C-alpha cells in the first residue's frame, strides 16, 4: 500500500469465477507522508483512505467483469462504518461483493478485516463510464500487473 | 400501469425524500421533481430490483444526447412506467 499516491491494494488474492466477489490485500506501510498529519505522533489510517481501499478493491472486480472496457468511478458511499483504528504494519484483507450491475452503474457491498476481525464496511455505487481520452487505461493496466491482477484472463488481446 | 406507477412513485419518494403526494404520472423526474443523475442511480437500482429488470439508462442517455429521443419519453413518470412494463413483459415473454 502507498496511501500517499492512492495505491491502496497490494495484490489481488482471488476473484471468484462467477465474478461476484473479490479478495485483495493491502499492507499499511510503516512510513508514509500521510502519517505526518494523521496524526502527529499517533499514526492511524484515515477513514477516507480505508473507504478508498474498499473502492479500489471493488474497482478491480468491476474491471474484471467488463474486461477493462469501461472504468468504474466512485459515486456514492453508504452505510460506511469505521470500526477500529488501523495502524502502520497491519495487513488488511479487503473484500467486495457485487449486489447489482445496472446500465452504467454497479452497486457493491464491501468490507475489510484484520486477522478475521471486521475493520470497516460500506455499500458503494460506481458510475461505469467509457475510458477518458489519454493514458488512463494504459496506466491502470500497468497497475493491474503490479497488483497481480490476472490480466491474461480478463483483458482481450 | 397503476401498480407500476405506485411502486415507482414510492421508490422516488423514499429515495429522494420527496413528498409522495407531489409525485404524479405527469411529473418529469428531472424538470419537476429535481432528481439529478446520482439520485437516479439509486432509483434505477431500486426499480431494477423491484421489477427484476435492467433499465437501459446508457441507451436512453445516448438517444437523448444524439437527439433521437427527448427526456420526456423516458423521464415523465407515466412514460417511464410504460417502459418498465415493456421490459417486464419482454422478460417474461
């Protein structure tokens, strides 16, 4: 995890064949510039970044479902609960499950755990839109390789 | 039609916190009820679930943007309900 550049997922552990659920992991780094302000002398992961981690987890699943044809953009955060502090050195398990795929949007239920204990959860809605002009898609594909996304299985040549 | 309208009106009232008695079959979801595209995602989610369909929002938006349809055709509630009924009928055909 490199929260200072919004890289919240280290690796994709599994995507179920039916493309309903995904499991990712993210290790909260010992050092990050975000801890300089959050908080001085008492580093904890900002809750908004935990939501971002759950959103990115869901995002990889949505990309698998549409074979990288479109990009999910976070639109709504509902029922978000931040249950406990997350501190440097903790390795989070990030899970997401698709509740509904509509026309141009996806709704998912997502949560994170630490050693099996619940850390946070939320219901997230994404707009799923055409890729913007420019290099965004190629950058996302490169990140996909870094997080061990099974690109060959989910990206058309 | 009437039961479709009641279901849709109840969804809109609940999702957008709009008084139920102000929602009529003639209401335009955007122009009269002030529903924006983000709220409409919640409404579409609820409608999809309630009727077991998938509102073709992307296709409708494209048609409106291309000038092939008007927003009234899809977002005046009596027309929206007629589209829902068509989708339900197509599903069970």
